[in-house]
C-alpha cells in the first residue's frame, strides 16, 4: 500500500492555467490503458483525497452522480460544499490525522492524492507521499497552479511515453 500523488503537468510545472482550466490537458491524446495510464492506476486505488477546488472542478465538468467508487475525502472548511448524493466526506484539519483513515479505507490498495498541488504539498510536507506519477504535456502555461508548490527531492524510478505525454514515476528521497 502506497500513498501516490498521480497528476498531469505542463512542462513548466502547472496543473491548471490561470483560469483554472484544464483545456490544455483534455485536448491531448493519451491512452488510458497505455503506460502510466489511468485505467490500471484507478484499479489500484482504494481511497482518494482532494482539495475543494478539485472537487468543484469535477462537479462543474462531470455533472450528475459521483464518478468514483472508492471512498473519497475533500479537504475543506466548507461542509456545505458537497453536492447532495455524492458519497464524499469532508475533512478540515491536519492531514496527518486524516491519513490513517485514508489508509484504513484503502485496505490493501493505494491512496490517491488527487490534488491540487497545495493539497499534495500538505501530504508531501508531512512525509506521507511515497510516489508521484506525473504525465507531462508538451506545452507551457506561464502561470497557474503549480504541481507541487514547495521544495522537495524525488528520484526518477521509471519513465515512458503515452500518446502526447512523457510520464514519470518518482519516489521520495529520504
């Protein structure tokens, strides 16, 4: 069981542009069953955690029923944020207090830190992220939300190409 930050990034390190748009990402080709693809990754996940901005993006762009089967938490101080019918829990506190719940809910599968970068940084800063899997799109955004807004050290353990993306699996150093 691992805690993994699985995300995509522009070449200059942003996960959304300055308008909180993912158009730069969703317009590109990637094989969900290919190397570092979403399909195999999603099957390995037993629990998810994300920030409120990510949750709100999902609600805007994927209306209707909740898109994940796994238990999911949203880091927010706004409990009224969750859409009625979404089986999502809210958490407002230190991620070191939440992590044991995520691990327990995941069982023998992995915990997915969905993001955004500020949420991932909380888990990285607490020493809770074992791996990052990042798919880099062949573009720069110039500004937006950074993939990980903190200094940290990682070791490249695997890389590959999937469609338009260069993908990397990194492990935390130290």
